[in-house]
C-alpha cells in the first residue's frame, strides 16, 4: 500500500511538471505536447474538442496550478470569432449530418478538431461548445475570478444561443409532457453516430444553461435572456 501511495504521488507530481512546463504564456497543451521528435505528430498535434483539450486541463486547478489554465482560456477567447463565423456560414450546410433540423442557426459551436489558425476539421461536434464552456466555467468556480468570468461570458452566451436554435420539442411516451431534446448528435469515441436526445448532449447542455444563468446574475447582464435559458433548462429531458 505504501508503494502504491508513493507511486500515485510521483505520478501527480509528474503531471504537475508537464502542466507547468507546457502551459505558461503560450498556446494550450495539445494532443502530443511539446516533447516531439519530429514535425509530423499524430492527428497533427491539434486540439480535439471531443475530450482531449478538456482532459488536459482537468488537473490545473485541482493540482494548485490555476495560472496554467489561462492558456486554455485565452485560446478559446481568441478562437471565438472564428468559431462563430464558421458556424454561421457552414453549420447548416446540407452536407453536415448534424445540421439543425429547425433550420435556425445562431451562436457558435466547434468541429472535433480545432487549430490556432481558426480552422476546424473532421466532423462537427455540436455539444463541444457546451463542454468547452463548462470547463471554462469550472475554472471560475475554483478561482472565483470575476475577471475570468467576464472574459468567458461571451462564449457562454453564444453557446446558449446555438442551443436555443437547435433544441427540438418532443412528447414523452403516453403524452405525459413535452420536453426538449438535442438534435442529431453523436457520443464521441463511442457512438451512435446519428441520434437525437443523446445523454451526452442533454447533460452538457443542462450544465451549460445553469452556468450561464449564474454568470448572468453575477455580472448583472442579460437578465431577460437568462430567464429564457432558465425556461429551456426546465424543459430539457434528462436521463430518468
């Protein structure tokens, strides 16, 4: 037991070393990190939004390295205009299997792969915007930094606008009540590849809506819109 405990402590310190060395005043940690032996890394060394970049930063606050989180925040803030533009122009393209059935389009979301130049690759990842925002918001919960909350607020609001335009109304079996479900989406790394109301999206959006409402109240902005989002949240279907 003593050996196992010491090994866990050593692994934690090794992780802290990687975070401290790879995420200070620079681009955030990517898929492969800085220690490459060539210029042709797997997956192009990019930023995958289907868990990789979020997972890279799970430890920052929990390991006492909150300042290292800033590179992730700054990346998302810098990419926000491009993500918004790409979503506006391309998300409802007929070739996108995950386009909005409502025909509406607003706010922003991301592709599976992103890069520092504003581009996206592979498939669209609709729920990726909620996951990124929830990660950014968790940093606020750890630090209580109002400056951080103000910085990420446009991302939170834009992601809510995307889901306001995307959610579908359906009736539960037996006509019990109407609920809101996510349009066609996919559970990264697992599947299915094209299904409505997947748990992955429902729970991420539920958290996103709640985080936005708290941010709106804290910053005293968009009170009316926060009420709209709160109403949508109450109608979201969640696993029973």
